[in-house]
C-alpha cells in the first residue's frame, strides 16, 4: 500500500469513517498472522489473536500518532501485547518472555517432513533471547524494516541490524544447509 494512501485511510478512520479500514487489514493481516503464528504455533489461536488485534486497532485507531512511529509498528505492538495477554490468561505461572516453548507440535497442520524441520528450527531459535527471536521473526517473516523493528522492540535501528546479522550468522554456522534454507524460506 502506498504510504500516502495509508495516511489518508488512517486519518479518515480517526475522523469516524471506517470504510477504508478493510484496506489496512488486507495490507497487514498476513504479516501480523505470521508474527502471531510463530509465537503460538497454533493456527486457530493465531487466527483468534489476529482478529482481536485488528478489533483493538480499529477501536483505538484514534490513539495512533504517526509522530510516534509507523502504523505497522503500532500494529505489531498491539499483536505483541495480545500474545502476552493470551499466555497470561492461559498459563499464569509461565514466564511471558519464554512463550516460545509453549506450543504443542501436534497442532501444526503441515506435513511430517516440514514438521521435523520446523522442530529443528524451533530448537535453534529457542537458544536466543525472546527479543532476538522477535527481531528475526519480524525481519524474515514480517518483512519489516529495521526502523519498524526498532520501534516495536524499543531498541535502536543499528542495534537491531547488529542483532539480526549476528544471530543469522550463528544460525548459518550451526544449522545444516537444508535446515537453514527451510528456515529462511519458511512461509505460511
């Protein structure tokens, strides 16, 4: 979506005309779904959370301020908090920062070979801190810019670039070629 068109739609929504919100939804739903899915590894849960994210975005669009960051980063922030809230409600004794390990592999709706490779990928990513995992997920599968990632995680753009580069180097060195390629091209 053209950035000017996005700004116009947001302004219209903030003025009470929500007709264009569907275009914002279409522009971001796949990215937000991927982000949430890689935090939950459960299709139905991800769908429910994404629905809640866009409902919350629609309800609170009046509070969005373009001077504070991009609309994309604002949506990812809502999604990040929605995932945390989901795990708080589901497992109050679980450390929210470690939600990466909570998914049940039996809920994956992908074939057996892909499930095995995905299990390997999860093992490698589990070695990283939650913030580093989020940076990798947002950059690879959310296709976010480093500036947007920095807004979401509260770090500098340069720090996000360094973390991504360093962690990808570690993954490349430790994964087999087939697993690394699966990891890079993994797409829902």
